[in-house]
């Protein structure tokens, strides 16, 4: 069973920065895609950013230019650098890893809280 452990969340003022980390229990080269999702109170979970095995990245429009996803294969860790944070970024941030074929398998971390004060 794959374990994903997030860290780096916390309370920050608007305009500040945080870096989230997601440490995997096995080589992240085995995942086709890894990503960060977030869920704010009363809202659906949404994709924030993702990165493929080859390093291609994808971002939600709301975070483009402010957030950067990256990975360190040697450390089996994926990062999310978040700059220019605003209160709308407040949410629980979850790490996700996916593999396929033959079937799609999706793994989730336990989440880390990010709170941005105005």
C-alpha cells in the first residue's frame, strides 16, 4: 500500500508564501502522475497542480503564476511552492498519486491545512 505524507501547511498572512511537501513511501517514478488538490469548507475538492513522470506540469487557472509544482525523484517527494497567497487559497491540501495501466489506481495523503488570513 502506498503512503503519501503531506507537510508544510500552516497559517500565513495574505501575500505570504508556503511550501508543501508530499513524501511517498515508494519511488515516485512508479507514478504516472502526481498532484495537489484542495478542498475548502463547503466546496468540492479541486485540482490545483499536477506533474507527470516526465515532468510536464498543469495548473488550475486560479493559481497560475503563483504556485509551482516540482518533484525530487531521489527523495521521492513532490513539492508545491505557493506564493502570493490570498484568503481564497485557504483549504485542506491533499497530495495524490496515480498509476495506470492496467487499471487506474489513485492514492491520497491525509491532507494538510493551509489558512491564509487577510
